[in-house]
């Protein structure tokens, strides 16, 4: 990983972005002590997995007794 002070990053920002685009990571140093405060890393697009709908379909059943009653307030736990 390459590390650069803020001023140098500002001066050579296009070159820094090109390095990052090619896969490098660049650390940004701040202040007289040149403490690391940030990193510029290559962007990695995440693949979104399709979510399975009905994962329990056919594996379980729900039955309500004929005398089952519930008000909307009870369902929503409003008191």
C-alpha cells in the first residue's frame, strides 16, 4: 500500500485515481505527524444474490381452529 500526505494527493489526484483503478490501495496521511486518516481503495461491485421466496413452501402448514378470533388491535399489540 502506498501512503501520501493530503497535499500530495490533492496535487496528483488524477494519478492517484489511476493507480487505484489499476488495483492499488492508497493511504492518506494528515498533519505534521502524518497520521493515517483514510484509504482510497478500488471499487468492487457486489453481486446481489437473488432471495428465494417461499423457502418453506411445501415444508410446513398453518391451520387455524374454527373458533380462533383476534382483533386488529390484538394482532398489532395495541393496548
